[in-house]
């Protein structure tokens, strides 16, 4: 291996370790340490930091920070489809019950903040930058497209372990489905990890086809903000 190749390999290892390490810290801080008001600014800073780390060894194209017009077109279609599916789901009793979530406030100002600020710029921005832009871009440099997408999607699933620990406490139907106590909690966590990893694979495919992380950002906003809005309406 040449000196230049060794330097490239070292930069990749440092960048990848830095991104993964920062995401681990960010996950713990967001779910266990920081007050609610700090969630958004903290996640924005982390998103910017991992982009800086990744750019030491990747190009903008490799992390899908290009093709914005194409990404907007893909995202707009996915946004409309997602909202349509969510609207259809509310007509089904089984899915209707899922929207009874104690984390959702009936206050209008809270709904506006959650739907148009916290979810898009707090949750979606960091998760899409991390798991559809930066990590796949880094992993593809060494492992190829398929293994990179699988690895990034598994990381996305593990990212949801801490939030899933309280799922049975905030959603009554989750308690009935997964059960109570430590066993029910373990099942809920496993379900969250597997389901979000599968979603991660789907979003990685969209990212590759659209060649822009903006497409998955819009789809993710539609999913999370749309579901929150329906839950808000149900709560009211």
C-alpha cells in the first residue's frame, strides 16, 4: 500500500469512527440527558459536525448532497403518497388506535412547533444526514453499495433502542400488543429496531435512485409530521 493510500485509509477510519462515536453520544444526550428545549439546536449542531467529519474523506456527491431539483421531485411525490397512506390508515380501527399516544399534546401551538419545526429540523435533519447521507457515503467507500446500505440501516435501527424503551408507557395499544413488564419492553425494542432498519433500507434505496438526500428528508417529514398531525387530531 502506498503512502497516499495509507493516508486515505487513515482518514476514512478517523472520519467513520468520529461520526459513529458522535452519533452514540448524541443519541444518549437527546434521550437521557438534555432538556426538551435543547433537542433541536443540539441535533442541528450534530448534523453539521458529522458532515464536516465525513467531508474529510468524501465528496458532496458521495454523501448525496447534490441533485437538489431531482431530490425535490422525488420527495414531493413521496410526501403526497405518504400523507395519502396515513389518511387511509386512520379509517381502519386497528391503526386508529395507534394514534392514541400520550406524548401528543392537544394544544395547537405545540402541534405547530412539533410538526413544522422540531420534527423537520430536529429529528429528520439529523437522522437523514446521518443514516442516508453520511454513513452510507462513508461505508460505500470500503464495503460497496449493498453492504453499506445494510450497515447504515442497522445503525438506524439501533438508534431507536432508547426511544423504544418507553414505547409501552406512552402508547396503550403498544402495551396490549407487546405485553407488560421487561418482556414486553424487550419485544417493543426489538420491533422498533427491526422495523426502523427495514424503513432505513427503503429510504437508502430512495436515496440511491434520487441521488439526493433531500428526497428522503421530505418523505421522512411527511411520515413523522403527518403521523403527529393525525395523532393530534385524534387527541382533540
